C-alpha cells in the first residue's frame, strides 16, 4: 500500500535557527499518527510546513501522490490535507449549521444561487457532519456561544467540510477537561471509522496518544528521534531520557 502522506527531509530555518530539521514521515491511509515531543520540539512548525502556512527551507510534501510543497493552504486543502483551525476567530456570529454550510459551499465552489436539489444535499451533508461531531442539538446556536469542547467539535466539523483525506490536529485536547478530552478522543476515532479520514495529531496527553495512535513520531530539537508503535516509543531509552530531562511532555 502506498502511503497517503509522504514528507521528505522537510526543514524550516528561522534566521539561523533550525526549528524543523530534516523531518521525514510517511502516513498510511486510515492511520492515526501522533507527533509528540517536548515543548519547542518543532511540532507546530512541522504542521504549518505540511499545510503551506510556512514555505519550507528544504524538503517536500506529497498527499495522495500529489506534490503540495510550496502551495498555499487552500491549494494544499484542495489536495486533501487540512488542518483544524480555531473557528472562533473566523465565524463568531454564524450559527453552528451556517459555519459548516459555509465551509461546504467554499469547498464545492457552489454559488449561493443553488438549485433546490443542491440545497437539499447541502442540508443533509451539514446534518451528517454535525451528527458525527455530536452537535446536532446545537445546530442553531451561535458559534461563539458554544462551550470550549463544543467549539473544538465545530472546528473539526468545519475542517471536515473541506472533505479532507488527511486531517491535522495540533494539540486537539489542549485546555480541555477530562470529560471534553474523552469526547474528543471518541470523535477522532469516529472520524477514522465512519469517514475513513487519516489523522495526524500532536498531543501532550500520553493517555490520549496511547488510546488513539497506531504509530507515534517523537520529535526533539526539530528532528525525528524515534518512530514506532506507542509501546515501542514508550520503552525507548532515548525517548525516556528526553522526557525525564525535565522538559514538558
Ligand atoms: N515564527 C517563528 N519565528 C522564529 N522562531 C520560531 C517561530 N515559530 C516557532 N519558532 C521556534 O521554533 C521552535 C519550535 O516551535 P514549535 O514548532 O512551536 O514547537 P512545538 O509545537 O513542538 O512546541 C521553538 O524554539 C520556537 O520558539
Ligand atoms: Mg506546538
């Protein structure tokens, strides 16, 4: 099987500082892949290189066999690689269903002069996405008024509106209560099972990493320290040394 996402030697220099240093990564279709590492390891910068927010100093990114290196984020999204972003800054006044509909409309290139059957399809698709993320009851709520956990779920639904093959989540459980964290973990599993989405996430909560991931990449000082199953990584001496070094996991 060919991997869905192939990253080769991706590198980002900020001035003289190598934030991401020759990272290679390959993720299979349907895989849930965690990127972990201490604070400042380069995880968020790596994600921004993958989605075209940053232009790499060196290296390439391929999605479903399409080279996306150097493309702008909307081009990368069209190729199927989409990152979940905070919608609170994008859609504060829209309702939950309007936010998701906007995302679907933007992706499909449909105009607002839709025919009746397009409206029906759009309505059904919005309902299906809201059902998957557990927000059907909040469809008419204003996005900005949702609880933190519900806002994160809406962000996932909006990203899914772009019909990604690979979804990137940078610290999806940050700032969440244990209950909200559990719900996010269940949601990520559902996305893989129901929608067949391949997922790459960065995460500092090791219970989440162990509960979700097929494989884990450990980053340290911008480089890949180790790739393996959660158990392999957790028992690796170098990985343990990095985490016992007093740096935040
Ligand atoms: N835009 C930037 N300019 C300069 N340095 C940056 C920039 N973004 C991140 N860095 C630095 O790159 C390193 C990696 O940061 P980041 O990717 O945010 O790490 P992580 O997400 O693993 O915590 C850090 O030392 C950070 O200070
Ligand atoms: Mg980060």
